[in-house]
C-alpha cells in the first residue's frame, strides 16, 4: 500500500508541475493563468462527451506504450499504429460491413506493425525509438495519400467516405462502446502481463535482460509478443475512432493527431500498469476536454495541453521526483514517532 | 541524369543537410559521453522558435541565431544535468521535451502571430554566392563542426576523456575524470549545436516558423548517428545524402504538383531512407558501452 501511495504522490507531483509550468508560460504570454485553470477544469465537465471519446483512445494508446515498456522497449509508434488501424478499419468496413471485422482489422495491422518494429530491432539493430518515429511519419503521409486518392468522399472535401452503418458501433443505451472496448482491453492486458507465462517473460526481459536470459527466458519471443500486443492496442485505437466515434477520417488526420503521444503520458502516469491507464486516461482526456475550452474562450489551441503532458512526462523521467516524495513521507513518519 | 540538372539539387541540399549534420554531430558528442538525447526534435523546435521570435522583434536574423544557440545550450545543460546528476531516464526526458515543445510552439505562435500554425515570413540569412553557384552558408559551418568534432574525439585528450565517460564511467572516475560534469557540459555543447540547427532550419532554410517545421529531422539525425557509427566525418557524408534525398523529394513534388496525393507519397522518402539506412548499415555499428545508462557511483 505504501508503494501505491508513493507512486500516486509522484504522479500527482508531476501533474501539479505540468500545470504550474504551463501556467507560468501562459502568464508570461499575457494570459490570466487562474482563468485558464478554471476553464481547463470546467471544460472536463462541460465537454464530457469529448473527454469520453478521447479517453477510449488514450487507454488504448496508453497500453500500446505500457506493454512494450514493461518488456523494456520504448514504443513511440502508438501514433502511427493508430493511423494504420483507422485506415484498415475503414477499408475493411467498406468491404465487410461488420463491426467485429473492423475492430479486428485495426488491431491486427497494429500488431503486424509492432512485430515489424521488434524484428527490425532484434535482427537489424534498428533502435525502436528511431524506427517507430520514422514509421509515424511514413504512415502519416501514407494514410493521407490513401484517403486523398482512394477513400475520399466525393460529396465533401477532405473527408473519407463514411463507414457503412452496419459496421458501426454507436452507443448502446448510453454506454460508449469505444470506452467499453478500451476498459475490457486494459483488463485483458493486465491478465496477460501479470497472470500468464508470456507476461512473466515480458516483465522479466524488461526488468533485467541478462538475468532473464540466464533463466532461459526466450527474450526475443518476449520482445516480439510485447510489441505485437502493444501494437494491437495501438491499431485498435484507430479502429475504435472509426467504428465507435467518428465513422470517417479527415485528410489531415486531425482527429487522430497526438493520440499516440498522449498515450505515452497516460502510460507513464500509470507507471505502465495496464489497469492504471484507465484512471490516467480519464485524467489526460479531461485535460484535453478542458483544452477545448481554452480554444473556445481564450483563442488558445487545444495543443497547449500537449505542453502540460510534456512537462508531466519529463518530470516522471526524473527519479528524484519520486525519491523526493518518498523521502518526505519517510521523514514525516520518523518525525511522528 | 543530366549533370546540369543535378548541380542545383546538390547546391540546394546544403540547406537541409546543414541542419541534419549539425544535429547529428551534436548528438555524436553527447552520446560519446554516454548520454542519449532523443529530445533533439524538441530542442530544435524550441530554439527555432526562439530564433523566430528574436528575429521578429529585432529584425536581425543573426541575433535570432544567437538566441537559438543560447536556448539550445540551456536545454542541453538541463538534459545533461538531469541525466548525469539526477540519473533520470534519458529516453523519457526526451519524449517529454518533444511534447512540451509542441505545446510551447503553439502557445507562442498564437501569442506572437495570432495563429497556431505558422509565423509570418522572417528575414532570412542570405545564401553565399561563389562564382555563380549559391549555397547555404551554414553548410560550411556544418563541415567545420564535423571536422572539429572528429579531431577532438580522435586526436585530443579531451576526446579521450569524453569517450571514457561513455565507455566505462567507473574507470574514468578512477582516473580522476569528473564523469557527471563532463556529461553535463558535453550535452550542453551538443545543445548549442542543436540550437544552431534549429535556427538554420527557420532562418536559413524555410524562412518562417511552422508548428511542425522539424518534421522528424531530430530522429533522422539519430539515425545518421547510428549509420555513421559515431564518426562525425561519416555523419557529414550521411547528413548530406539525406539532405539531397529531401531536395529530390521536393523537386519531384514540384514536378507532380497537379496530381493529388503524390506529394504525400513523396514526403515519405526521407523517412523510409532513414529506416533502410539503419537496417542496412547499422548492424556493424557499435554504440558506446554505457550509452543511456545512468552512472551511479558506488
């Protein structure tokens, strides 16, 4: 329990730090930071439907980072996986108008992309950070190319043809299907990572590669499996956007831009625990819903919130924040007794 | 291909390759000392922004370059100190910086130019013209930086000191090297080069600041570091080749500008080239042994 309290405190510290740094920044640029905070917090409630939409995606891209991270790999490619997943979901949806096929298509192409990244690392020595970022850009332009040339809706500029109604998963009795899928995914990921043999291998590989090897853990298989699973959820994020939320894709991919990067923040805030991503995705998506208020009332841009998440991620990289918090806790205890 | 057509491409490539070479040479220095910085992208974006804002208010692109170098150096020192002194997770720091840079760029663009996407056109650093051939003056700087870095790393005691921190910090410490200080300062120096790269991107190549101006160049620079096997002279060659690929893609785009969807496809060329180059030539490369691992004294 003390471990849980410490990690929660560290995450909270980084959140406060993120809000503080961006608040100072806005003050320097001539905005009223108090007003900005108020809009940000109110926005989470006022724009609750945006928050829920985003939350479903962030849980999934959070898993896309968290699972490989537990196996010691930095998957920055959640962004590209989501692009590819959305694209596959659309194409399969046109051909086979069935929601299950649409979702599976998105997940599978994401998993294949993850396997490709893992193979590049294992057999050609290409560091996953470099390959995933390059793939993000390649897939960004490729997806735009495919939407412009093959999937464009002739009636509207800059939007793909809509997904056939039979392939959609609209809310069922007020329950957001995308969020439901995301929560089930997080639970499934938790079970795989913490309650199966391959999950143990992944964690052993991430904890200490050499130790894992001495214990005859198949490190290559663990890396491949973690990237395949992470990639599956990354691709699923794109498919969920198509099947459950928008039913189409815009040429600039603006509805997906940033989901992968914010997923990294979600995962790190949850210390890469799959179940934790549900809570932290709620938090980060609330920030983004608040960001739309900044756009609406202060003429700022929603991507200012990316800056907040950036500071959060940066400060979570500093172990001293964690130890600082921990030390204060320990000291207080000593003082009390 | 006709040689007459090739010369303008080769000359135009001096702009984008100056950016890539300086970013890669900076990264080679910091990685040789054992610190990995995947935040080059964010550092170039923030320093490019500093260059744009300074030039916008003073009218002098040279002051803009200076401001970018200062900002880059400060960011490098922060990354260096956080990595060396605080034993941070260097990859996570870089991811955070890259994200923060996007938020910062958007907020400053709105505050200064009133829109989240791009600045107004800025006064540029003029091209050099020698005998009728005009090229980017910063390319000479990039050549100089890579030669200097190669000389320092292979021919001086300082280079040995830097490399010892990245290969075996424990032995370095035993030899009296202050590992944490060396790593921090080298990363600061590298930040200065990243800042310069950001300034060139804005003031010497594109001519204005846009939100996505770096477009993965920081990560292409990381790929160049691996392909060049941590050799600054090889990074010069690789950087120039990538710069040429970029210009070729742009030239083809101009030729096919009327066909929808083609420019997007051509945009992928530099990134595919980067992955392919690392996959083909990165296998034999050997990274500094202690790269990216925090050195914790016993």
